[in-house]
């Protein structure tokens, strides 16, 4: 019997039932997180994560962490406040990654014939691990929002560069310069995705000595701090049993 | 028992329903409003180099578009457009694309009233039979499909290769390039993420922890071991991330950002305005599926001309009295006997003549073009082709309001 069960005074049978309940909730919550976080991710980050030729140095490192952090913050809020479980961010992101891999392989590769490398997802698991670790060690919402939120965004680009750098190698095609990622977009037909729809490399960030990616990452860090706070309070607002009082 | 019978009966009915369905092959090419298909880019001379190709073989699509002068007011002007291919996914790959003989890698602005000639080289990838259209995606307008043709790809998909050469001379296969590396990194992080979850899940979770938090014993729930692990994470994760970043930078020192430019390709040289066609009145008779146009045509050329063809929304109405090559056009877009011209005479140099043109065929309904009368902008547009005795073609873009006739 674990120290936790001893501390709560559970007998063996109660502890067993409690453990079965744990697994039941874990499985249900797992599917819930995979489904709902994935839906949230597809509807917000969407094309920036679906396609190689959307992963630019300006919008991709800005949009992805900012739109992704609300969910882990909300789950952290629930799991930490009520259970002292510092795994909310990792649980969310691992669930999301599982969901994304299932869809990339089935919907994109098997169903619609896109090669897997064209639709490789970005990963945010390192950011989530750091976010959970900061929450546990601080243990403060404010510190986590500032240090964790900022780390969440700042780690995103260097985490994913080892996966995607090789697609930024230049090639010459029809007399023009392209990255390999651009070439994928040119060759692999997408009737509903003309080149002009890509929201990449717009604005004047790149005029800062071509340092667009770090600038985007720092701006994302600032926004992540704010979005983390919002996500935390959303989680807190929904983690209530007041609707169950009449049951 | 009744419920069980009802369930079995419903299941059989549903199964029958699913088994009786056929595969959908269309791409919604007839769904775009007719006024967009008739009055934005007007396709002509579209040709496919083959109707059967083997995996790895090439299919070339060529053709022209006229950008209609009467561009709909409800649509912004075509400041960015992208010549595409409508197909069920990447069954073909687009290997080359040319507009007016210039490379077209990105998007380009189109000039209203002008013509563009295109060529696309596609490489067959996945065996099957597919309906292949050229199309023009136009910013804030949509995807305007050209005519489509069935093309069969034969052979073995596993034999497909797609090699390209980088500027450093390295030959890579786009089908597999970078996949293993990406999967490896994802697996590494997934394993670490799952390990962190298992670290917590192996202990009792919800009920006892909730009870202890409520009793004010939350400090007991995080042990010194947990804290040490978290500290290790705070050190190890950034170290792995930054090491990966710098090692990658040394592996790929020459990378460039994604390219996002606009191709500036001039239209085809403007033709002399030798034929002026102006519609005086146009009606569409719904039960007869017939369009009538009273057109005043002025021949300012030095040649005697005759009306040969009216084309709109990729559909071709052809004057059967003339010998016009329509062999490259799929039959569903052809109304070979649907055009009547009164008087079907020659138009002499300098002559102005009012001609009644009837364009009648079920294709108005089949291609959903007749519903232009239900559009908010119920004008139609198209191209009128006239020919001289040497076979030279004179193009005139026409458009007018369309009056419906309900009986």
C-alpha cells in the first residue's frame, strides 16, 4: 500500500477501487484530451502545423506556442490545484501528439496519399515538460506563468529545428530559388491550398538583420505569459462541482 | 424482442444503403457560382497530352485563359492567382509550370482583359483513374476549375521515385527525405513525455490525492525525489534542445527561409481589336435549356469572317457548318449541334451585322450554368470565336445581363 493510501487511511479494498477509478478516469480523460485538444489545435494552428511549407520563421514560432499554451495551462490548473499532480501540460501535449500522429498517418498518408515528411507535425513535449517542472518546483501560478510561459514559447523553435532544418536546404527549380519545403508545396497537389494562402514571411520582422525567428519567439514568450494566465483561470472556472450539488 | 427485430432490420437497411453507394469522383467543379465561372478566367484550347500514363511518366496540360473584361463587381480584382490542378490528392505531382513561357513557381497577378497561355508537366504517382482539371485559384474569389478529363495511371505505386537535386548537388528523394529523422526526434520526446506521465501515474491519483489536498496535506504529495527529477528535467531538456539545435546548424549550415514572392509575368501580347461584338439582348429559356443572344458584330479586319464558336464556363458551342477541331475537348463539354446562327453568313470587312445566336443544350443544366439566373449578379460572359477563310481565329469577349424565360 502506498504512502498516499496510508495517509488517507484507505483500507486495501478501498485503495483497489480507488485505483480502478484512477485508470478509468485516465482512459476517459486521455481520449477527451486527445480529441478536444487536437480539435482546438486543428482549428487554430491548423495549416502552420499541417504542412512543411507553412513552417516559416515568423508566424509559425509565434502562432503555435501562443495558441497551444491555453489548454495545458487549464489542465495544469485543475490537476495541480485539486490533486497536486504536476503533469497537466505533459498529459495534454502527449495526448495531442498521439492524436496528431494518428491523423497524419491515417488521414494524410494512407487516405490522401501525402508523404509523411510533408505533413510532419511540430513537437512541444519539451516545452510541456519544462512547464510542468517549473510549476512543481515554484510552486506558484505567477512564476509558472512568467518563467514557464516564456520557456514554453522560447523552446519551441530550437526544439523543432532539428526536425525541419533539412527542409530549408535550397534548390534551384525552373530557374528559381526554393527551399525543399517550398518544393513539396509546389509538387504535391493541394487543390484548396494555393501558394498565396500561406501566411508566411509577411510584415517587416525580417528587416531586423534577418533575425525574424528569435524576435518572433520572444514576442510569443510575452504572449504566452498572458495566455497562460487566461488558460489557468479558465481551467479554474471549469473545475467546479457546483453543478453536481443537486445530484 | 420487438426492439431486437427493429435493430436487426435497421442494421440490414443501413448496410444495404452503404453497400449501394458509389464512390464520389467529382471535386465540386460545378458548385462554384456560374457568374464566377463565366466572368473571371475563361478557359480555351485546353489539352491533355495523354489519357493513359504509367507511374513515373509525364502528362502535360496546356491551354489558355482569357481574363474577362466584365470581371464581377462583387469580386476583388485578381491581384494574386495560382494555376493549379484539381485532382483527388497528389496522384500526380506537378513538376513544371509555365505561363507565357516563363516559370511560374509562386502566385502571380492577372490583368483583366488579357490572355495567358499555360503549360504544366505532371508526373504520374498513384495508379488509378482520375478526373484531372487545370484550375486557377484566385485570391478572394475561389478555385475556378477548367475542363476536366479522365486520365488513367497504370503501373505500380512502389516504383515511383521523386528525386530532386539541391544547390549543393545532393540528390534527394522527396518521398522519403527527412521522414526517419523526424520520426526519431518525435519518438525521443514522446518517450520522455510518457516517462514523466508514468512517474506520476504509477502512484494513486485522484481520490486519495484530492482527499489529502482537502485535508491540507498537499506537501506530502510531492516528494524530494519528485523535486530532484523536476530539477533534472529543467537542466536536461534545454540541454538536449540546444544541443540538437546547434548540431543541426552545423549539419545544415546553408539554409534559407521559405520563399514567398509574387511572379510578375506579363500577359500575352494584346491582339488588335479587329472584331467588336456587343450583345443587344440575351435571354435564357429555362424549359428549352437555350440561350439566345442578339449580337451586333463589327468586322474591322481586312478578312471575311464567320462565327465559329461560343464558349463559356468551359462549355463549347460549335457552329456545325464549320470545320473546327474539338478533338481535344472531353465530350461532356461539347455542344456540337447546339449552336444556331441566323443569318449564318459571312461578315465582310468593315461590315456591322446583328446576328441571332442560339446556344441550346442540356449541358447548361448538367454543368449548373443555367443557375446564373439565380445569381445576385445574373450576367453571363463568354468568348466568341470568329474565323477567316485561312483558319485564323479572332477572339471577342462578350457579356450581358441575362433575361430568364420561364416557358
